[in-house]
C-alpha cells in the first residue's frame, strides 16, 4: 500500500522515543477514490478495505441546536458528556460553546470499536474564550472508551487514550492519558510551536493520524496542518510526529490500575486485559474548554498500519 511521502523531513531522535518535527508539504501518493473525502479534503492515506468511516452531517440543510444529547440527524455523534451547547447551521458548520465541550463519535449500540489505525480530520475556528488554561484549544482523543460505556471516574483503564492538541498559546503536541484525574495521569509527548498563538476567526485544518508500526509493537502519532481552509483539498504540512516505543512514553506517570505499566503502548491486545468494558477503543472524541469554537469538514477513517 503506498505511503504519503514528505519532503525535507529532518528527524530528531532521542533515547526514550522518536520525535520528528517538520514543515514539509505532504504530497498524496495515491489518486482516484483515495484522493479526497466527502468534504473534498485530501486523504493523506487510503482507507482500509471495508473499514468504517464517519463524516459529519452538518451540511444536510437542517439547522438544529442541542446539548447533552445525540445529534438527531447522526446517531454516532454523541454530546452527552461535559457541559456545552451545539449549534449546527445546516450549511456545514457546528459551533460548540461551553465550559466543557465534548463531542464523541462511536457506535450508538456500544458494540463496534474503532480500528486502531485512523486518519482524523477537522477544521476548527477559534472564536472566543471565557477562561484560559495551559491546555486550552482544540483536542482530539482516540484509542479510548473514556466515559462512553462506564463511569470515567472509576473505569480508569477504559479512560486511557492518545490525544492531540493545538493550544491557544501555539503548541501542537501529543498527550497520553494513563490515569484520568490523577496528578501525573496525562504525560505529554512530542511538541512544537509553529506560531505564537492559535489565530482567531481563521479555519485551521487539523489531521491526526495514528498507526501501529514496527510489526504492531509500537504506535506512530502524526499531526498535520492546513491553512487554506480546504482549498483544492488543502495544502497539508506535517507539524509534529512521534513514536510510542512502549518503553518510555508514560514511564513514571500515574497508572490506571496497580500492576499496569503507564508506559504500555495503547495497542488493543495490550490494553484489552485491563479494560473494564472489554471495548477499550470504542470512541473518538473532540473537545475544548471555556469558550466557543466552530468545527467543520470533520471525518474519521480507518486506515492501514505501518509495517
């Protein structure tokens, strides 16, 4: 299966993990049905054959507003978490406003889990804030069942997940939740600051890619950015990437349970034995805090792992 090449990539290897930061333009290495999604946005990697795909329904001509509920036009889009109001204009935009914005995408029956290898896309426009925190900004979490089937305060193994965040102060970074609510339960990963702050009133394209690698033993995380608002499918540039080698990322952090190493890579067969629900990868969710942001052109696709 062809991969998506990048030019001018410089790798900075550290002893505990591999992190690569680059601003090289990503060129799609495939064409035809893999070239773009339902929003005409470039797909960086082909969809997995028979893999699941979710695309928002915010452009279906039906304006609607809800909070703490499932989207009446999309049974997979669940906002029954946090405290926020969601307004869809029917023309492709969702404005999320509140102190704890939480937008989950999962099987409404709670049965089918997301695959491990995903390409997640969304365009996010920063509008306003009522309060700022060190992590304020749009975030995307995957390989998780964070409060979807059980109580997030007690099902700490299911809460585990890999996060990507674009903070208001300009950072593009990764986070690994190892123990929800504990002081050292969210160790940070590779991070870079391509600008001084997340600009207001400008749609920023975010692609978050997660893939198993090295024969399924490790996990590669990547973040890409588009500043064209999706023109011609987007001019996607890789901003930061890293590999969780299972030996260092999370080491010394709080554990979800006694005997579970926090540095464990979040690969399904490794996290399943401690999962409270038996569905450790049920959900993908988008989030931000204390303010309003506009979301559009959102999609989630299952893709193939790396060798």
